[in-house]
C-alpha cells in the first residue's frame, strides 16, 4: 500500500482542518511526522489513517481527543430538522443528543456533528426549504436542548473561567452554545456575554475579570475582515497581558495566522484537545 509522505497542507486537506492545527497536533504527539533535511514536516498516509481510526474508535473524554472527520447522510440530517420542526417540546431533542453522547463518548464529538446539522439548517433556509420563522424556531429549540444537556455539568468551586461572546454585529451564536457545552464538560465555568457586547467592555473584563480563556465566534456571514482582525488583535493583546488564551471559532474570516496569544479552531475536537493539554 502506498505510504507516501505528504506536506502539512496536503495533510490538513485530508483531515479537514487548518495547516496550523496539523502542526499543533504534531507538536502534541497526536500525529506522527518526519522532517526533511530542510526541517519541513512530512506526514505518512499511514499516520493519517491511524489518527482517523482513533477518532472512529470513539475515545472517551478522559483520553487525549483525536480529530474526527464528521459525515452525516441526508436522511440523518432530515430526521434532525424534522424532529426540531415537529414539536415545541425539547425533550425528544434532548434524548437524541444524549443518545449521540452515549454512542460517541464525549460532547465535543456530539458538537462537531451538530455543526453539520446547523449548516444544513442554514442551507435549508437559504434554499427556501424552510421559512425564516421555521429557521428561528428550529434554532431556538436546539439551543434549549443543548443548554439542558449543559446543566449536567454544574459549576465547581475554583474551576477555571471562560468568557464567551460573538464578534461585533454577529447574531448567530448556536456555535457558541455548543462551545459552552464542551467547556463545561471540560470542567470550566462559563460566563455568557453572547451577542453585541462592546469590544471595550470585553477587553476590560478580560483584563480584570479573572478569565483564563475567551472564546469569540463569527459565522460565515461575518465577512468584515478588517473588523474581525481588529477585534482579534485587541482581545488577544488583553489575553496576553493576563496569561489567558483567545479562541477564535466559527466560519468567519478571522485573520490567518491568528494574533499572538490566540488560536483558531475549525472544530470542537481542536478545542477539546487544547483543554486536555491543560493550556
């Protein structure tokens, strides 16, 4: 079997993550690599297959998380949307989420799969398959179900604190709700700033509020690259001053590479890896 050596970029494309994530996984020992005479990383296909196999085995949340390639077929996605449209009662959705958790072993894996469902809901609205009102109802029911699952992890005294907010002008925050679930499973206390918090207020709170992490989310609708860069640089600077970390999530056009003191995530497995490493 061909076991060719691949570049960092080619490896990232196979895994569905950014090149910087591939480098970080290599440094953390999650993905074996070799180096050329010039010091460049090269990854064997066998190492990539081993990483994907580890994800498929569904390691428990106590183990170092492995990134997963998330695939849901159309019937699974349709079943989720129909469930959310069918009733105002969130109990069936909570039960479905917990069934996924029982099968997958960690909430970050559930969150990555829900990310696919969220994207499908957006496409259904954009194509006219569901109305704006239905999109709002589906999103709100899903939000309530996720938050009910998060209640399984009450705040503990002395736990590290994370501040969650959306980028300026961003109204889509379901990804941030999933982030809260993953953080709470990881033992963090979560402070919810949510939508449209002034940048200066967030900056001041980071400097004086005792947070160890700030998560900032922007959806694909956030295309103001200058504004996103300014927010990221301002909050990364505030985080550096207090030894905190800024996490940039969502499909928004965040700066690449991210500012010093920040890191970009493209999936919740990357966040879980960071939490497991104790950074």
